C-alpha cells in the first residue's frame, strides 16, 4: 500500500467516525434529520478545514468532494440507529477514535510540507479537536476540549509519537498506527479511570 492510500484510509475513517459523534450528539439534542446530518459535518471536516487554511493548502474536501458522503452517511446512521450505537457509550468512545485518527493525519499532512515537530503536533491537535469544539458549541455543550478530561493532551502525544516514529525511520502505516493507538489508549484510560489534568485551586471570589 502506498503512503497516500494509507493516509487517505486513516483520514476517511476519522471523517466517518467523527461524523458519527456529531450525529449522535445532534440526536441527543432532538434535532431533526437534516440537523443531525449537518451537525455530523462539523467534527468530520471542521478540524481538517482549519488545518488546510492555516497551512495555505487547498481545502481537502473541495478537491475530493466524494469525501462529503462520509459524514452524510454517518449522520444518517446516527439518526436511524442511535439506540444500537449508544449501547457502547458510543459518543465518548467514537469521539476517542476520531481524535486518534485525526491527530496523526494532521501531523502527517504538515510533515509532508516540511514543517518541524512543533507545527506538526499543532496541526495534528487542531485537526483532531477543532471540529469537535465547533460541534459542542453549536449543540450548546461544554466542549470536551475545555473539560478536565485528558483530551487535547492525548492528541498532542499521539501526533508527537507519530512524528518521532517517522523521524526514526518507521514506515507510514507503522507510524500512523503507533501514534493513533497511543492517542486512543490515553483517551480511553482517561475515560475509564477518570484521569484529569490538574486545575487551579483558586477560589476566585470578587
């Protein structure tokens, strides 16, 4: 398999998985069918769109418009089968999968353009978290990105591991799998055991 095909596969999986997360959140908010599909688009393509704009690259779904079928299908699936998906506490776990896939895809696309570790990790984190942030704001939810849970931290570590693996000579598939796997494991453990980042003890009275 070529590196381009591998990257496209990870990207497509991430788009579909994040589309499911958006669709399920919209279902929980009692949106109609069109609203569910529209919300599915926000996490699916939002982060990648912002990444491409920041990198001054063609927005990925404008040149490959078939990609737009992925969040559409994800939204339809979330609308017609929310009960089946919710049996696996789907929103958090599906979101964790999308986070992992997009973290390494974003880092890989920046690395292809010759950027160093800081920009690659930043682009991986933006790709993984910006769309979900937009989804949560539109759905009037406290954004996962801003909660105590380890979320963006997992994306940062996953993107960083991917970059390091490529620098040390691992192939594209191995590096993508390693980075995404680490990101998912960290996020899954934080969900399972309630791991949080430290927060300030300041009382903040005025």
